[in-house]
């Protein structure tokens, strides 16, 4: 099938390129409009949760009272009790454009000490903005943001809307900076790796097609569902990274085939039949790993799944259509504009270079290598046992960002959680104003006030049959202590005949953790099953898929341990310029699990494809391992280096959770492309010997009929090894 596809592309190469050019122009014109259609901020809450019910019920009963904007004021000399301080703030608020601010709560209107901090020199105002949704409120904030300044006072704007806007602006800035930093360096490295300008430019062309194509796919998705703006980051990273992966693999194979085939058409057909088949298997494997993110109800993770799957599929399609068409047009000119003479040199089939010698060294002492590597990886992963989950707030921004400054001031200079109380929303069977309901509400508030850790319980709203009690506490809103308080509040007996829904920032985190924990096992099961099936169909073995999954778990363990050590415990925070909060956002490891698992399988498929190819020819497992590593070791490490450059630019992001993802992926790539693929895979395969290729007789028949073999035929049996039998390790 793949060989026939390669011949078809060769004969229709110009038509394919014209069609691709039309599609790219359309994507550039329409697809890049996706930025205006994406949902800004949010997407981390669990739909249908108790906290969501509490928020919806309170909004219907009392109107929206969220702290859209928190304006922090500081004075070096005045205190909030000075009339001049009051006049300066209230005059500035009164001058805001009419209709933009629905309400403004200040120290002087609330008469509450929680609005005074730092010896009275600081205060804040809570603004509720006009607008039916976040996007409309962002526009409202942009209209007033330049008018919040007060003469003689230092003013910073924070809260939900300024934080969302700052994060969105930072995302766009990070993408532009990442592309500006990585592209020149990528081109130089690819020129060195490929050895010619013509070959080096091909993966970049595929990357541009993939990114524009995935932007188009995301915009199409926004027509039917909400998609988070953060999906653009995964689109850019994967679009360029996988284009380089697939491009390098295809070009390297095409060069090999040019040296052994009589014509460009034959070389292209052989390239698509082998490398093209590998790209297809890898692409589907990575796409299915990322598709598992769509199992989660949270918009953030679903959006990452949408963006990841769209990008991988566009990358794969471009690598199987546009890339072969470009290779067909270039032919031997793929080596044009060389920077080194060795580009045209045909590699010897039995070449025994450095990678061959490394494989030989590993296979002479497989048990020693396995024991040392497994112990080292488990040691690296040990900090993961002490992981503490937390949410994402303004501290994800750089320390100098205004929302971060406001968040720090509220946490340290004012009464605890002045803008993030735990909210108990109570729905009675009748009017709250009725004497029995009022008495039951007062008794319920008293029970809440006596809970350990609660510093105050205050009824802050009563309308119709709904009342709200706000609970103050000293712990950080994202801490484990605050989450325990939510559990205690939910365990308190509600008023007779009433239903209580506990909400607020901390309750949203509790519900998010519960939702993620309930879905995660299903995600892991889906990834494991699909990976097993695809690798079985690709290689006809039930041992190799299990081995690959175990290897990936070891790699992920080491990566997650390093992430906890760096970002939760705060090591390297000065070097990497981020604020350690003592917690990890739970969505980040899940997202990294899907991406890293997919990319690891990418390298596994590349390596095993060459090993299987050599084994089908020789029947010698040891020689196949050494020969496969010799042919792919340089490619895999080059791919990892190039992808590290792409991701490295994102690790310099000003947003902590994007930086975390970038650093984590770099660690995973380095571990996977060196320790796992170069050392651990050869060692375990040497120990297993011909058992690597074992499958029960019924599954072997299934593979013979439906397997995705290199040239469309099932692999031949070798003398001395009957179907389904296992020989002793060689």
C-alpha cells in the first residue's frame, strides 16, 4: 500500500504541490484568524461540579459578584483614614467611562478592615465590569486600564480579568519570541545535520504547513465548541517538532535509497514503503496518545487534545504527501548546496560505527546496564512521591507583572483570603426571610464558624430562597489545608430541608482534582491499549509493546520527579526566573504524560522499524539490534537535539506552567533519546533475544493478515524458528 502511494505521489508530484500551495494560502488567510476565536483564560474548572453549581446558583440569585478587577493602591505617607487618600481614589473611580463598571467596592463603602493593609498605607478596590462573558469584560478592562492611575499613589491592577489578559499577551509574546529564537538556530543545526541546504529546508517547509493547517483545524473546531488559547502553544511546539522528526527520517531514508535504486521513482517508492510506513504508525500512535486528553471534561485539557491531534495529523499527512512530492521534484538535487562531501557517500549496509559499538558494549553486559539505569531513573523520580497539587493563579506570571504584584500584596499585607473565600450557597425550600429559614441559616453559619481553621463566617447574601455564607480562613487558597477545610465545610449538616453547594476558588480546585483523578485511569488505560495494538500491528509482537510501555513509564517517572524537585521545591527558581508556589498544577503532568508518551513512542517506532527490518533479513536479533541502532542512533539523537531547541525557547516563557512543560519535555527528551533508546532498549532486547518477536499463534495469523508490514507483506519466518516458538536468546 505504501509503496503504491509513493509511486502515485511521484507521478502526480506537481499536482500535489499545487494543491498543497492552495491549501497553505487558504490556511494562512483564514486559519490564522483562530486567535480571535479562542477562549481566553480559564478552562481548568470541572463542568457540572458542586462548585460550578454553587457559582451558577449564586449568580442567578445575587448577580455576578466576582472580583473582575482588583485595583491595589499604595501611598508612602497617607493612610486610608486620611480624607486626601479617599478623595484621590474615589475621584479616579468616578471618572471612569460610564457603563464600564457595574460596581466598585472600596474601603470607604464597605467599612471593612479587610480592605486596609500595610499599616493603612495600602487598600484595594474590587471592580465588577460590564460584559456578558470574559471576552467582553477583557474589552471593557482595556477601555479603562489606562484611566486607573491616581496622582500621588502607586497603582497596580490585578484580579481575574487583568490576569487573563496578561497571560494571553504573554502567550502571544512567547510564541513570537520562541519562533524568532529557535528558527535561526534550527536552520543552522539542520544544515549541519543534513549537510545540505536543500535537505535542511524540507522539514521546515513541512513544519510551516503543519502549523498553518492546525490553526485552520482549531478555527474549525471553535465553530462547534470552546477551545482554549493555550492550545496554540502545543500546536506550535508539536507542529515544528514532529515536522523535523518526520522530515529527517524521510530525507535520511530517501538518500539511502537513492544510492541503491536505479531511479528517483524507485527510491521514493521504497522510502514511502519503509520510512513512510513508520511515519504513519508513529503519527497515529502520537495522535491517539494526545486524543486521550479529550476524555477529560476540563476545557484546557480537551483543547490541548484538539490542538495536538490536529497538529499531528496535519504533520503526518504533510509528511506523506507534500514531503514525497518535494523529494520527487528534487531527486538527487536533495543534496544540493552541500556543506560537506560525505552527503553523497553511500553508507555501507554493514557499517560498524560508533552506534554499533555502543550497542555491542551494552549487549555484552545487559543485566548490569539494566540494573544501573533502572535504579538511576527511579532515584530521579523519587521526589514525585511528595508532589503537592495546587491551582494556577497570578503567580504564574513574572514577578514584575501587575497581577502578580497584586496577588502577593493580598496574600501578605491584608487579612487572609480577602478576595477568595470559601462560599456556601444554600437553597431553602421557601423564602429566606421566613423566620424558620432565618433561624436555620443563623444556626448553620454558627456551625461553620466553629470549624477549626475558619476565622469568620458571614452571611453575605440572601434573596428569594437562596442565601450565601462566606468563610474566611488563614491558609493559602491553593493549599492542602484549604482543601481540607472545603471537605469539612461540605461535611457540616445543612439546614433542614435545604441543599448546600460549596464553591469558591478552593472548592473549584477540589472538584478539579476529583474530576482529573476519576478520568486519569481511563486515560492511562486508553493510551496503553491503543499503543499496544498499534505496536503489535506494526511489529507482530506482544512483547515489544509491553516493553515499550514499561520504558515510557520509567522515562516519565524520572521526568516527573525532576519537575517536582525544580518547580514545587523551588530549586533553580532563580536560574529559570519563576516563583515557586510549593505546588504543581495537576493538569500539567497529565498534559506532559500525553505529549511525552507520544513522542517517546515516536522514537521507539523509528528504532524498532530498523531493527525489525534487519531482523527480517538476517533472523539474528543481536545483529539486528546493533544494525538498527547504527542506522537510527544518530537520527534519534539529532531529532531530540532539534526538538530540544524548539521546546527550549518555550522553557524561557514568562508563564510558569508553560515553562514547566518546556523544561519537563526537555528532560524527558534527553532521557528518552539517550538513556532509554540508546542503552536500555538494546540491553532489554538483548536479554529477551528472539522472545522480542513472540506472539501466540492466533495473533500471528492476525498479524499476517492485518499487520502494517514494511512492504505490504508479513515478515518471513526464519529457519529454525517455527511460528509462535521462542528460541533461546542469542
